[in-house]
C-alpha cells in the first residue's frame, strides 16, 4: 500500500475527531499499515480568561483509510512537501 500520510501531518478521523498529529507509521497488530497519532483531549473553556484549556495527551492507532488530512494554514508547508516528494 502506498503511504498516504507522513510523520508530522495533521489528520482527523473521517467520522470526526480533534486534530491529531501523525507520530509514527508502521505495521499494526494485525499486519496492516497503521498510522499512530497523538492529540490533546479537548478541555473546557476557561471562564476566567480567553484561553482554552487542554486535557491529557492521547495516543491512538488508525488505518490510513479512516483518516482525512487537515488543511494546513500555510501553503508553504504544502510546497515544501511537494518539493521533497519530487526529490525522492
């Protein structure tokens, strides 16, 4: 299977989830390509300030087809990724 994601990519579950960062890509417990991602639990709004609080760091493993990429805010990131891919 061609790898769709790279370490450092930001993804979400197709069914909905917080934004997650790809931490590692490897073979899962059933022998399939697996994306290991990390994210912070969503916290509650801090009513005493304008900052949002975040919960504990979470880790999970997902199949490639269960994830969608999250668009980055900076187009330069996409340009650099394309340039790196062309060099390979």
